[in-house]
C-alpha cells in the first residue's frame, strides 16, 4: 500500500506550568517525627489551528484495473479510484488545548517505637480539575490515599 498524499503545517504549541510547594517537618520527641506538605500545580497548553493552504479535492489513481495493487498517480488517464479530502481544520486546537489544576495535601508520622522498628503512616488528599476536557472526557475528581507500614532498620 502506498501513501496517497500528505499535508503538514508547523503549529505553535505553548505550555505553561506553575508549581508551588510547601513542606513542614516537626519532631516533638526523639522517637516521633510528624510531617506534612502541600503542592499546587497549574498547567495550560495552547496551540494554533493548522493551516494547510488550499485543500486538494481529489487524487486520481490509475493502474489499469482495480486489481492492480500498486496503481500510479497520473491525472492524464481515466481515473478508477478517487480520494477526496476536506480541508476544514477549524477548531482542531480544541483537541489539544489543555488546562488543569491539581492540589495534593499530605500528613504523616514516623514513630520509632522500639530499637530498629518504626511505624510509619501517611494520608494524602488529591484534588484534580480538568478545566479543558481532553477528547471529550471529564477527568475531574478526588482521591484519598492512606498508607501504613512497618520498617525494620538493620
């Protein structure tokens, strides 16, 4: 199979990211560490619509019969196969204009309760807002993540 035709255009694509992070760590007693952090992320991506110039209406392929697997392009002969193309690329940038916000907040502790053994726990809350739905999908949501563990240091 051969390629009938292709078009291309350079498109400006701008991405902006802002990340703010704050963290706190506190040790009230020698065996206990408390910590927390907060992260805010904002991302935005914009692009132009591609401009391919005047769209072509058809490509004419000839090669003798439709059974010929490799027809050649030659508009001087009678066509047996026609490909039409619509050059309407308006609003194509909606597919890749992205905008999102995300907040992560975590708190946790490490408690060294006996010699080399430590109990650790962390709770994270995540909020995500997709302000520009990507390919018609709304991915807004929240997540609650809890982890608990035992550590043995040797």
